[in-house]
C-alpha cells in the first residue's frame, strides 16, 4: 500500500478523467481504498424513497470519492506539484517539489 501524501483541507486539481482540470478542496481521505472526496468533483444524483430524514423523498445530489492517483496537489500560485518531505527544526514537513515552499 502506497503512502497517501494528500490530506484533508488540501487544494487539489483533477488531472485525468471526466472532471480533468477541476479544482477543489479535499473533504475526506479514505485511506483503505486510496480515494478522496473532493468538493465539486464526481457529483451524482440519487433517487431516494421517503424516510424520516426526507419525508417527501426525491432526488438528492451526492459526492462520490475519486481515486488518489487522479488528483494532484496545487501550489499557492495554482499550478500542480508533487509532494516531498523535509526536516525543519526537528519536524517532518511537506514541501512542494516545484517551488520548494512548505505546504
């Protein structure tokens, strides 16, 4: 199993698939399945029956997870980058390999 370098709250860009080029924030990382929920990406409509939460039922929009390999972290300038690690003052921090800035 590979180490997942993307965390909740990171700004990411989708690099392949139907949503290629879309930018969003990571809402949740699913470590067991190598997937992440990204805001505004991979939304689907689900038809629901009436229940206690939704007495009328109807159509709801839901976000599905996207594979970690299909997203890339973004720098503050908005360009995609890879992630590296560096020891700074005895702490391990993530850095952008493109701009060498701390994430």
